[in-house]
């Protein structure tokens, strides 16, 4: 997903609220692929400050991993 920051950069608005959900099957982290058991939910905002753009978001999702002890999901 792409989000246009044009209104923030042109200072037509002070902040851009974010609230969306995206269904993704897998994510990669530290050269390991993880299955996701839920959509990725994002809620927050992007603000234009005197020092630049500021991103403040909460990201929520559930992933499936193997138990390090028994190696089962």
C-alpha cells in the first residue's frame, strides 16, 4: 500500500490519520519467513513538524511460528 504525503509536504494539512487492515500471507524478518494468522492492522498518524515528517503508528498482527522446544506450530 502506498500513502500520498503531498498534502502534508505542501502543508495543506497538519496530520494524516492512518487506519487500515491488509491481508498478507507471510512476512520476512532477519532472513526468516513467518506465516501470518491474521491481517496486519495499522492505526496512527503522520504529522508534519518543523523538523520533518513524524510517524506514530500501532501495528497489530498474529504470526505462526514453531515452538523452540518441540518444533511444532
